[in-house]
C-alpha cells in the first residue's frame, strides 16, 4: 500500500465507454480511488452500489469517485448499466494502476494461493497527494466510511 503524504501515481485508463481518463485531470478535486477485484461479484456489487447511492453526497463534498478493476471495458459497461452506476469505472487489464498502487498481491482462498486485486481505497487530495489509504476494506462499509473521511 502506498504511504499517506506521497504523490499519487498518475495513470491513463479507459472507462466503461472507452474514453480515456488520467488521474491528473482531477487536480483541484478530492478523488476517492477504489480498487476492486471483479465486476458483478457480491462484494464488488455491494461496494459499487454503496458508492452509487451516496454519489450525490460525494459530489456535494467536491469529491470524484473512480473505481478500478482489471475487467474489460465491455464488462464495466454491463456492470454500469445493470446497476445504474453514476461514476467512472476504469479498466486496467494490463495492471498499470493496479501495480502502481500496490494492490496486486498474493491472496489465499480455500487453500489456494493466487495473485489478485486486494480491495483497497485511497483518498487523494486536491494537490494529487494520498491523504488516506485503506486496505482490505469491507465492501459494504467502504462507501459510508469514505463519505465520513470527507467531512
């Protein structure tokens, strides 16, 4: 996990519509940057829907929500449409941002060890520095937790 106070690594990735987004284009705004393992899984859906429900409150507080997983643009589009997600979801199949933010790690599940995305959320300040970092977050609680961090 990246240290609080360090400059957040910039990246350019396609969103669910195939449009490119760079972290640097959000300078001057707070950014909730959350990494999640996979579209349409129970935990990831709870987390995304939690951010969607609270999206107007994030906007009121001057924050942008960006979700990132290694799923494809097409997978993200289906995920967005199925749940009416109002925020940007970025596709990172090459693990550019995922590795830069140190969330590609060894995981264990049912005795198997494999590499995967560890659910992690960063709060990036208006100057592009990491203000808060949370790893192994609870999917259902994370949106409310992040809203609290903005107060």
